[in-house]
C-alpha cells in the first residue's frame, strides 16, 4: 500500500489543503491541485466505525476512485466540487481523480 500512497502524493498532493477535523473518530483532508493542473485528492481515515465526510476538492464534476480499493464504487463531485467521501472503519481511503 505504501507504493500507492507515495505515487498519489507525488501526483496529486499539490495546492491548498483543507482539513476536516470535526469528528472524534474520523478525519479528512483535501488538496486542491495547482495552477495549470487542478488534480487534487481527498483522504479520509477512521479509528472507529465506517466514516464519511462532505469535503471540497476544488474540481467540479470530477470522478474519484479509492486507490486503497477498500471501496470499489467511484464518487463524482457536484458542480461546486464537493462530495461525500467514505472509508471503512479502522482504515484509510485515498481518493484520486479517475
């Protein structure tokens, strides 16, 4: 899994970061991408039950896939660049554009 994380960081961890630390059992953050390359990413992790967070990506109408393969269904951001990102309990999901 570490190779997937390193590759995602290399390709998608650019631009502003928004943190979502509003729950005691799961946290998330997003990266907005950079000028000329708006690809960003969303990360959510849980130390308890399955988690979900409504998070902004800065990329409207973009489909994201979980590179950890814990969740098979992709998600698509709305016209404002927001989506509900999920993770399984006690794990992490890293969502990148498909």
